[in-house]
C-alpha cells in the first residue's frame, strides 16, 4: 500500500523541494528565479501568488534566495537578505526599484517570515517558508530512515530494553476519562469541558472526545490552574475552536523513552496502554447504541486510537456475534479526526479525517516505524474520507507538531470556526 489518500503526491513534492533546497545549500549554488518559484510552488501555500508576481520580482527573488542559501551553507545567519518592493496590494513592502539587505539571526528570520505573511510580501514570505520547510523536512526524512532501521527486529530487541529504563513506572491518571474541570470521572460530574465563558448547559453542544500524544503532562507542573498546560489546556482549546463539549482520555507520559516504547506496542496493536481501554469501550458503546461519536487524536493518540478501533471491532465480533463486515458497519457511527500522526494503519469501520502538516517530522517517523510492522499496519487498512495536507514550517521543527498552535488553527481555517452562542438554555 502506498502513502494513502493523496499524501504520497504531496509528500513527494515536499521531499523534492527539500532536496532542491538542500542541494542549493550544499553547493552554494545561486538558483535562478524561475527555478526558485518552481521549488516554492510545491512547498508552500503562497505558491499561486508567487507565480503571478514572479516576472516582475525575478531580480529581487534571485537576490533573496541566493543570499539566504549562502548564509545557511555557512551555518550562520550573517547575511540573510531579500528585496522588498512597495507597490500594488499583492506585493506590499518598500520602495519601487529599491532593495534592502537585512542581516539577521534565526530569530529575526522567523520574525521576518511572520511579517511577510501578514503584509503579503510574497517573495519574502516564500523565501523564509522555503528555508524553514527545508529544515523541517530534513528532520522528518532523516527521522523516517532512522525509525525504519532502529525498529527492525534484531536492532529493536537490543534497543527497546534501554527505552524502558528510568521514567515513571506508575504515571498518575493514565487512562482516566477527564470531564468538567479536567477532573477524572468519579471526582466530578460526567459532563465535559465547555468553551470559555459559555453559560450554555452541558449536553446542548456537540460532544468531542480527545486523546493526547507522546510526552504530554496532565497539567502544567506547579500550576493551580489545570488549564494552564498539558492535556487540560488542549481540551479547552478544542472546546473553544469547535464550540463543543470536550472530554479527554489521558495518555499519561512515563518519560520520553518509555513513551516511545509504548508507541511501538501501539503500532503493533498488541500493547496494554491504559488509555486504549476507555476508547475501546466508548466505541463499542457507540456502535451498540447507534449514538454518533467524534474523537480527536493527536500524535501517539492516533496510534492508541488505531489499537482501540481494532479491539472494538474484535469485541463486537466476539460479544455480539457479528461478522467482520457487520462490525465495521456498526463502527460507522464513529468519526475520528487525526492530527500529526499515522497516515496508514487505520482499521476499517469508522469515518476518518486526517490533518497532516508536511513540515511536521512526526508522521514520517511513524511511517518509518510502521514499516517494521507490515501486517498490523496494512491489513484491512482504511482510506480516509478527507485528507487535509498543509505546510506550516517553524524554526524548531517540533513546533510544527503542536496540537494547540499548529493543528487546531489549521482545523479552524479548513472547517471554519463556528460561532458559539453561549446563552443559557
């Protein structure tokens, strides 16, 4: 099976763009304007606008990209520069026929990138985006190769015991279902987290469940406000973004190494992650009752969800004496939106929507690891109903993986932020 649902072509284009940028950096080459436009067209969402302005900004574009490539080649930020041109609304900055060289650090590059997007200076935005994306794609592609190699049985058998050393063997709240106040069931009412300031009664808004990714705290350590960080903050952000009532299934962190080891069990679909159980039970209940269920899954949460779907299907077949096809049909009431996680390996039954940032290094790392578990990954693997692929690079590649700061804003941009009428019912 290929990458699935249109991701192959998008990723191939991204990989091609990354290789072109890397080649330019390595050789110190000065890329011609038209070639630069071609690279950017496959790498950034501003491509169509760049194509429209390429002819009149060719001279500036050459200077911009070549100077920046030279700076990266020397691994310094001594001479990053690009031209800015004042004029029509599409091109936004500085004086006609003027050029401005800007010496900058990596921090200033990020600032200039943000300013470029806000002010629609297309060539500048594209240049900064290509530079950031080149870095992020490189991390992802290298990670994919390492994951594929290190998870092979011979090497994996040696490395996995090392991953289990240290960390927290009894993480608090692992597998708990979190409701109102971000408190576990049994310590609060069964309602979920409502949008901020919402006076609407629980049960009157759409409901979403959420399972978090790797290395996620329950809440910000040392803070009295549970919603200041961790899964609690993300639940509140989801409620605010979607105007929904949100419950969480907490995938507790045991430390980075143990979390990675648990991810491999999830990929093999033979683990014992505590968070799999409540997710499985929710899906079975939804399938038996016919009540629709919506689940958001981020990062490792996607792998946990895959395992939960597989278990739910087996439980329906065994407990309700259903065929495989009948169990899949019953699970059609479940809708799963995944963010920055596995592209492949989703069992048939639920409806899937996938959001993947091509500048996020985590999905290709997961793909690399999944190659060591082909049966669990490809057997009865489902297609997505919708596959949203976008590019949002950051100077720190793993910022491109953030649920709160990268994926939820993209979800709102694609789906539209609903107007939340928070009045008492």
